[in-house]
């Protein structure tokens, strides 16, 4: 499996690869060990590597354009996990930390 370009940009992977990751994430109903095994079988990578790829992928505009409902759901889940890991005021004094890439709450 190619690791992508120096920026880790998933578009440097074959186009079907990143779409396949999103399709898999939408379709898979397993969790825990069953999902780890499914990831290894389908993509040939560890669960940790898969989640690193997925987390980079859901920040990409092309992923949001491909499946906005899934990507927004995955972003919300990621933020909830972050808040649970790092409770309390984050940088800028915001409870649960600031959203990455957003300054001053601009939308």
C-alpha cells in the first residue's frame, strides 16, 4: 500500500482507495475485534493505520463532497472522543478544546 505523498494526502492514493475506505466505513456494522479483522482483510493494514488514514481522510474536501452525511457523522464522533479524552478548557479557553482549523468560532 502506498503511504501517500509527503503531506499524507489521501488523493495521492488511487481514487478508488479513499472512496473504498468511506464505503467500508458506511457499510460495516461490526465493531471491536470483528472490525479490526475486516479492516486487515479488506485493506491489508492494522486498525491503527486504518484509523489514521480515516482521520486524515475525513478532513479532506473531496471526502465531504463524496459522502457529506457520513463524513459529518465521523467528524462529530471524533470530536466527542477528543472531548472525552481532554475534558476542561482547551486552548483559547473553550470547554472541550477548540475545533481544529477554526479560530474565533467562525463558520
